[in-house]
């Protein structure tokens, strides 16, 4: 006696339902994968910018806390007398640092000069807008960019240079498609106001 097996094939409707369910599942998987990739990219971007922010805050804070004078704020820059390295109570070129925000107010960086550059500068010269360009053109210098993706960089002072004793560097940083405002506020702990003459326009001479 032979047994008969009945093989039932899928109907067209069942096949269409199966294909639809499969398409929905694949779409859900693709959407989840895209979301996870986007979240990972956003997280990496935020972490990178936070690392730049910490580095910028540390470098700018260390520079301004230990500097002797904020000499001037010509154009989009701050001219900072970093230290009196040779003890002559004069602003030598190799002791000068420019904190810069660029023509588009879109970066935070510094420029400084070679250690062998001993040219003496006056406060009056540092207030001139063309002094920095002339110095960069005529002397060896180096620049370091701390933040390059920021916007609307502003410098604020508690008093006009060289009487400044408190500086705020503020800027917008875009994270996760949203602009966040940050501020680096620093007090000059080594302010050398005693080296200013009565007018505040020059440093006292050795005979004063």
C-alpha cells in the first residue's frame, strides 16, 4: 500500500505577505543601523570638540594667568607680554605673544616669535594695528591653532589695556548641530602694573 504525501505550495497572497514582512524588517534594521552610525558620529564630534575646548582653556588660562601685561588689543588680537625672561623690564619680541581670533572671528590661536628675537617694543607701538603684520613679516614666528571651528570669538576686559587684570575669551562652538556659548575667564595673577609710568602709556625707565 502506497502512502501519498500532499505538498502544498505557497499561494501568491502568502508570498506577497512574506515579502512585505521581510521588507519591513530590513527597513527597520537599516534605520537602526543609520541611527547608530549617526549617533556615533555625533558623539565623536562632541568628544573631539570638548577635547579641543579643554586644551584651549588650559593653554589660554596658563598664558594669561602668568603674563605680566595685556599690552594692547589692536584689531582682532591681544598683544600679551608673556614674561620678562631676561629681567630688563622691557618688552622684548621673544617675550611677546599675540592671541588671535582671525578676520572672521572664527578661530582661537596664538603667534609668538623666535627665542633669539630681542627687539624691544613699546606699548605705543603695540597699540598700532600695523605692528603685528610688520613683526610677522620681518621676524621668525610660529603659530598654534587651538580652536578652528568656532564662531563669534570675543575678547572682553575689566579695564582697557595695559590696565587689564581680567580677560574673558568667549566663543560659540557648534555641537550636535546646536551652538553653545563658552567663556574662558582668567585673572592676571602676575600683573606688573608697577612697571607702568604715570600715564600708563610706557614702562618706567631704569632711572625712575
